[in-house]
């Protein structure tokens, strides 16, 4: 088994652990965390098959990876902002879920879910600001959100540099940091 498959499987396992941890957070934020984690987990599962020799799934893996990078990251951001505005989100509960499902359905049906690179940076920036706020409000839980965001940013921006320093496949570094990010998000959500 090659290392790409192993790191994809590690990412799938991290997504499963994160899903178990996310169950403990409050409704509707657990749904937003779950959409982000599931999108990454599904993309990783498809990636394990692709790198394992099932090349015909490459198109689906690419599509799922793009979806995770757009809709998944937006879901994480909504969940983090929802933690900051917990009282308002909790009071609105079903309405937020209804609006989110309607927005997600329309985005998927109209095929406009792909975020550009600058939009992704903006979404991650809002996620980082939410993490910093949570860190100052409650250090005990906020540190996990900050670590998750940091791992997500390092996965996206520094994987090639880290790989060149250690002579490792950049995609393995990416998947390793993404796995750490999912675990940190899961721990944060379980303590929220």
C-alpha cells in the first residue's frame, strides 16, 4: 500500500473520530460541523480509492475535494461564528437549519458552490477571527479551534514547503495537517 492511500485512510479515520466528537455539541451547530467533516471525509475516501488504483474515480475525487474546499470550509466557518453567536443561533434553531439547507440546495442545484481562491481566504479569515475570539473568551476550548484553524491554514499554504524540508510527498503533509485540523475541530465542538 502506498503512502498516499495510507494518509487518505488516516484522514477518513480522523473524520470519523471528529464526527463522533461533534455529536456532543448543540443543535444546529453540530450539523454545520458535520457537513464540513463529512465533505472532507468523503473526498478522502474517494482519494484512497483513486490512489489505490481505481483511476476511474479521479473525476469524483476532484469534484468532492473542490466541494470540501468550498462548502466544507464555509460550513466550518458558519459553525464557528455560530459558537460566537450561540444564543442567537440557539434561539433561531430550526430557522437557521432551514435557511442553510435551502441555501445549500440552491447552491448545489445552480452549480455555483465553487469558491474562488480569494473567497476561500476570506472565509478562512472569518474562521480565524472566530477562533481568536473564542480563544480570548474561553482559553480551555478556544485553543482547540485555534489549533484546528492553524492546521487548516498550514495544510493549504505550507504543505509544499514542509514537504521540501523533509523530503516527503506534499499531499501527505496536506492530509496529515488536515487530519489534525478535523480532530481539533471535533474536540472543540465536543467541549463547546
